[in-house]
C-alpha cells in the first residue's frame, strides 16, 4: 500500500521501523519543482500501528524500495537522483559498526 500512497498523492513516503526502513517514490510522475515536494514519514510502532513522524532539515533518507528501480518509468528518474546524497548518508549511518567475525561450532 505504501507505493500506492506515493504514486496517488505524488509524495515521498518514508516508513520507519526497527527492522527495515524504506522510502517510497512515485513510479510514473515527473519530478515537480523542489518547493512542491511533500515528504510524509510514518513510524511502525509495537508491530501493530503507525504514527506520524515529524522530521526536519536535511535528514538522511532511508533506502528506496527495490521495487521502485524495477517498476519506475523513465519520467520518474529524477526523484532518486535529486536525493541521492541523503540516501547515501543514510546507508553510511545505518551500517553496523562492527567487524565480521567467524564462529566455529564443534559438533560435540
């Protein structure tokens, strides 16, 4: 349903959760002037409901849903391009701060 909201209302929708946050962009519409961009952010709380979240400034933007890359129309390419720096910032900040370790389990 998230992609339907983004497409129908021509908005950028962020869905935040503890497990997987995503950004949904319109699939077919051309990028409007920057002053017409509308961001809606909702948070998934307690695994059972959503709340509106107010973000301000140049906050990092969660990863764009993989389906967008597959189904987007060429007219919609500008949506991701414009916000790529903020998307990259989110990716950098959400990476785990630990090194990979190998664990060997005995069969005993």
